[in-house]
């Protein structure tokens, strides 16, 4: 049985590990953290559970092709409840709240009620949402691969996606802010601009809303950590091994081939290595000589990445009377280095069992933007903890002004900066996604380099903008390349929706 070492127990590493183990390989995953999940993570602080990763999962619906893959890797099964929040997102100002409803028809009626003068743009937006809701990530197999259960992407599904393709360039050439700017209503304008970030490509806005409109994009019970835990358990049930608190220091390359990994100062030899640590960081740090293939150079040149400051807030009160999510203007701009935020949003987990002590509530918010240098300087000059507290205090002040029931009830705050993500993920500047701006098209990088044999890459960085579905599918693709190169039959599917039954 050929030995495989995988670097990283995030979604990509676990997916690659599960598919490789199912196909007969002896797989060990090295994980520097003490839990699985990577960027898709949650954590507890003094009884509060802060969701730091998933807010919706593409492929949570059984109608989506990706759902089959999530089930194949044990992330979802019939026992996992899926919560489909509706409305999904709000923006409130001047006493009027614009809400993002899943149904295009409900969204159209709601927007028209708020702003009849925007009828033309509302109709065009909702028509395009319907078109984009037919788009799915195709699930296919590598050419010439021996597969026990072949995956096919129906032509009828492809034809159904064609109307969206004709509108794709239109939205790619707009920022989210410019898309919002087409509307006279400040509520609709700001909802669209702030849903995923004002500078993000408007295509991301359309795809996000369309995912919800397709009945997809639900939140699995227990969130990120529970999902990663199910995958890790399944991997170990199959016979795989995860070694936690073990950081890979280097990939051993001899005679143009990967031979193993150095971890903890020891050489661990294997027949193949799959790297799922952030590819942008790994190509420079995990090899004696950085990888200089054209795709790697292109990746280095396109370092437009998503970062944030995450604030978890534990409130000693039942906040079920507050909305599940809301975004609103602040009374005083919040500053993080050279970034200025004139509105904030939050997620409210009052309705989720186990996310806070009895009668209490966990809130989370993120401030998206590249503040890496600011936090790096703060860490170096000794003001890091102070600056984190200042950000937390500013966010809490605005939430208390908006919702007086929170005043004096905050008992836990937890702030994660890009330096936190960098430390736990070994990611480039603590980023956790690629950033697609106005004019950008989807970027795809290879799972298999040409200059080093028996080496494979997987992870969200390989296909922009990234996210859990990309981590899942690239992990699967890496395992398929492994099978192709070793003339092994790729397994993966199971019958009756039950884990582990082939």
C-alpha cells in the first residue's frame, strides 16, 4: 500500500485524505493546530461558541451536484439538520430595512415596496438571479482515470446555465458598490454593496444571491467545527491518521520527486505528498527552492486576497428579539489602521442551541479589508492587545447604540486579526480567500506541478475566489491525480446515503 502524507487537516486536506484512503492508500495528515477544519473553524470562549467560518454552504441542498460530494466525505448525512435563513441578510438605515429574501419573487416584491422608482433595475436584477440560480459547479472526473462510480455533468444542466453565461461579463465588470449604485434606494444600494464587500466583483453578489434562490446555501447544524469533525471522524474510521500539533516544515524533494515531509525536525517518508496549506504561502516556504513554474509566478502576481478582523461577542442576555443578521451605519467611523468602516454588520446566534450559556447570546461581526501591515506593526511595537480592544470596544459601542438591550451585558469579547489567521493557517498575510475585484475572471491553478513528481496541491487558493466547495473539489482532484499516476481505481461514491458503504 502506497504511503501518502497530506499537509493540513482543513476541508481540502480531509477531502483529499478521505478519497485517497477510500481508494486504498495509506494516508497520514499532518495538522499544526489541535483541531481539524483549517479556515472553516469555530471555537469556544468562556461558554460561547463563535462561528468563524461557515455562514452558508454551497451544496447543502440535495438538489445540488456538490451535495453528493459533501456526503461522500462525511460532511453531511441524513442526520445533519440544515438551516436555511430567510431573509438571509439585511441593511437598515433611516428606519427602513432592506432584506435579502431567497425567493426572487419575494425579493422583487419587497424591493418594489421599498423603492417603486427602482422598478426597472429591480426587475433586471431578479431576472438575472433566476438565470444564475441554474448555475452549478460541475462534478466531473479526470480524463483517462479509472473510476468505480463515474461522475457525469448532464448536458441539460449545461444548457440551463447558458443564459447566465451571457450576463456574466456584465457583472464581472462591475464592483458590488457600482451594482448597488444603480439603485436610488439607499437601503437597496447599501445592501448590495455591503453583502460581501463593496470592492468585490458584482458577479460574487449575483452568485451568492442565486445560490440562496436555488434553495441552496444552508447552514449545517453545529457549523464549521462540527462539519470538520464529522469529516475527520470519517477519515479515521476509514483507517486514515491525523497527527495534530505537528507543523510541516519542508517537503522533501529528491531527484525531481516528492519523497516525504520534514516535521518536528524529523524526516517522514512517503510515496506522495499532497499540500493543502495555503498554496500562495506553500510555494515559497515549504521547499528548499521556491516553485517557479508559470502558474506559481502568476499566483504570486495576483495577491489580491480576502482578510478580516473577526470579533466574537458574548452577551449575557437573550437577544432572540434582535434580527439574525443586520448591517447598519455607525454613529462614528471605526478605524483599523488606514481602513475606515462607516457601517457594521453582525450575525446573531440566539436561536442556535449550545452557542451560548442559557439565557445568553453569541454575536459575531467581521471588518473586511487588508489590515495586515497595521496589525504586524502593532505586534512589533507592543500595542497589539490594546488595538484589538479598541476595535472590540468601537464595535460594541455601535451595537449598544443600535440595540439598548445589549448595554452593560457584554461579558466576553474575542478578536482575531490577520495575524491570528496567519498563525493558525500558515496562510499568506492571514488571508482565507482570494478577492475577485471588478474586471477579474475566475482564476484556475493546477493541482499537479510539472517540475516535481508525486506532489499535488489542493485548497481554496487554486480556484478563485475559493471557499469550502473549492477546497472540497480540489481535494478530490488531487486524490484523482494520485490515482491516475499510480494506475489506481478511484473510489468515492457510496450507496443509500450512508457513510462508508461502497
